[in-house]
C-alpha cells in the first residue's frame, strides 16, 4: 500500500467536511433540501479529491498530474454558470425576484467554496505527510474556521442604520417619511397598503455606504429576503402591491416598502440587517478619491 493513501484519504475527508460546514439551507431555501445539497456535497468530494491527490503528485514530481487542477478550475466555472442559469430561470416565477446582482453573488459564492475545499484538502494532506495525523487534524479545523469566516461576508447592518417609519399618503402619493414610493389612486388599495404594509428607512453610515445601497441590485436583494422570510401580500397582476425601494436623492437614504404576510417590525428589521452586502454592489468612491490624491 502506498505511503500516501492515508494522507490522501484524510485530506479528502477534511475537504468534504469543510464543504458540509459551509453548506446550509436558511430561510431563503437555497440550496434546496435534499437534492441541491447532494449536488454540492458531491462537487465538494471531487474538489477535495483533486486537492489531496495533487500533493503526492508534486512530491513524486508528476507535474503532468497537476493539470487536473486546471481542469477542475474550468469545471467549477461551469458550476458557477449552472447556478446562475438555474436561479435566473427560477427567478421568473418569484413574486419578489432576487435580481441579477443577487444571483451572480450566489453563483460566485458556490464557485469560490469549491476552491476553499481544494485548499483545505491540499493543506491538510501536506501537513499529514510532513508531520502526523494529529497536527493535520488541527490544521484541518483551522482551515474550516477560516473557510467559515470567509463564507460570511458583509451584512447590510454593517453599513446602514435601520429605522421603522409609518406609511403615509399625500393625496394619491405613498410616502415613507419624505421619500416618495409610488402613486396609488384607488382608496380601497390605499387602505390595504396602510393595513398590511410596512416602511423602513436605511440611513447610510458613510459616503461609501450611500453608494452601495443606491445599487438597484442591492435594494432588490433586501426586498427579496424580507418577502421570502415574512411572506408577501400580493399575487401576480397586482402592481400596486409590489414591494419597492426608493432613494432620497438629497441625503442618500433609502425607503423600503414591503407588504409581508406577517407584520412583525422587529423581525423585518433583523432580516433587512442580515441581508448580505453584494460584492457587485459595493462601491468605494472615497477610497478612489484618496488614491487619486496620492497619485497626484
């Protein structure tokens, strides 16, 4: 039996466990239970096997075997495309869609997690070969903790303060504080909105935050998460009951209008705060200005 069998098996096991740790189904119900999880765990097994087997290949100077890592990278890019296409098709049937920015963020996250699995398996296998199983186990735990931290990302509550504000009508105009949301002409529909609707103001903590929450994809992600967690009081063909997010052009605040099935203010504030800050929506104009000043 080859001396690398146990290190490789240990590395594969560490990689699969790492993928399981990073895989969860939350209130958004994605990945789906059970088949969606099986797909991602199977891909995690393939990724961990590639990472673990690469170590003896390098030690034995089988450089051609490393080309499998290049093949893996192309395959995991296909995983990203698969996630994007699947979610884009499902999004057409959502009462409150995720939006393309949110979908792209999810697809990138699933691709990157496979690379974290490769790193965990490879590092654990190397440590096993050089030292022993006990040190490798400690390193595996550290890799899993690091992967979990990297998986987290930022949240909306990190960049804005969230405040509940009562909805008001000025003639036919629906307002959250002084932020105009939309025009509702029917008195019956106005009563429905005042009865079931909730309004929130997102106050950016700095200028960069103002630019981030101005992104339409970021705002759509907030509306989707709240509507998924608390339900939505609408059906197809009712444009007056569509949740909306509108911006105050003067100070950058964003008004969030939602119509949940369960009118729970504190729960809604918590969900808005936990909405991920989408990587594609993050803007840092102040940093760019500093860099330009440094260059000049």
